[in-house]
């Protein structure tokens, strides 16, 4: 199978999984929405970055060796798995738009015991992997910059809502966990 065909299949499954999550996990009912436009900004920026990254992938001065395609594919799949585990762990309280549900609990078990935003970690890994799968350093840079900027704003919005809701309990959780990378950041 050609690299482009494999990437197309994996990307289609990835997008399909995100669409399913988007349909199933929108805030409903008595949830207090606090998204501040971060979902639209995040996905708008990512869409533009992925398009730009795909357009520059054949730019010769920044092309990578073929073996890095497989690194990219491994990062995409690993990211999808991490995101899925994070969503399942948080299931009742997970929404694609930042919101606080009635009876919302602070979840600090599983991946959430080590990092506060494992679903975003998974997404970031997948998007950076996509840049590697395009086999171009410029693609990696464009996609990484946009996703990091988008998720940084999203994390700011989400953590503000969680601090407002949980107060010192969330601040304590912040002190004993990292945002995205275990033990580092």
C-alpha cells in the first residue's frame, strides 16, 4: 500500500472518530457553557494549518527521509489511543465544548492522575505526527505551531472554568500534575 493511501485511511478513521465524539459529547441540558469560542478557534486554526502543511509537503528544501513517515503514523495512532483513553476516563464529564455539568466531579485518576489534559496531549501527538507523515519539516512546524497555539488558548479557557468551579481543589490538582507532558510540562 502506498504511503499516501495509508495516510488517507488513517486520517479518515481519525476524522470519523472526532465526528462521533463531536456528536455524542456536546454539552446538553443544564450544563454551564464556558467555551469562549475556543472550540471554533481551535478547529478553524487546525484546519488552516493542516491545509497549509499539506500544501508545502513537497517543498524540496524541507523534505524529510521516508522513514519519518512511519514515525508520523505511529504518533498519529498513539495520539488517537491516548485521546480515546482520556475521553473514556472522563466520559460523563467530557464535552467538546468547555462546560460544567450539574454534579461535575474533578477526575484525577488514570491519565488524569499524571497530566491534566491527556485528550489534548493525544491530539497534539496526532497532529505533530501528521506533519511527520507529510515528510516535511515545514509541515511539522506549521501544524505544530497552530495546534500548540490553539490548545494553549483552549487550556487557558478550560482551566479558568475549572478554577472558578472547583477553586482550591483544582489549584491543588494543578500543583501536583502537569498540563500536557508527564513530569515536564
